[in-house]
C-alpha cells in the first residue's frame, strides 16, 4: 500500500512521502525480479474518509469525481488485482484518488 504522497506532498511530510515513494519504486523493481510467476502491484489511495467523518461540500468538490473516497473504493481495486482476470497487470501503481492528483487546486 503506497499513497498519493509518493506523487505530491504537503509541508512536514518528508518521511511519510519518502517511504511511500519507496514502495512505488519497490513495486516495479520486485515485478521485474519476481515475474513472470509473481505479479507485484501497489495501490496509492488519496483522500479516503475511513472514519466516516462529516465533510463539507467543498471537501468533495476538490475531487474530479465530486466526492471524497471511501474504503470500498480501495477494496474494489484490490479485489480486481487479486482476481485471475488481472494476470497481465504487474509493476503498476494504481492511484485511487477521485482524480485529485490530476487537478490543480489553489485554496483562497
């Protein structure tokens, strides 16, 4: 499990961001070393409301998808990766963030 912090950062998140970036790099390195028998992928969640907090409409509107993610969004991708139909997928980082890393956001 990686994180979108491997791709973008906030102040004072150096250690966390570096470790998540390391997981992304480790993923493709292991895929090369262990393939073709073993498939190696990682998932990089973005903003996931894992505790069902009450969020504002502006929180949701920051995402291209129009909402903050939930744990089911991550579980569904993991289910896809462990099924037999995903046998041709390896060495990939799946960013699950409702499009947030693709949109420039400037708070006022």
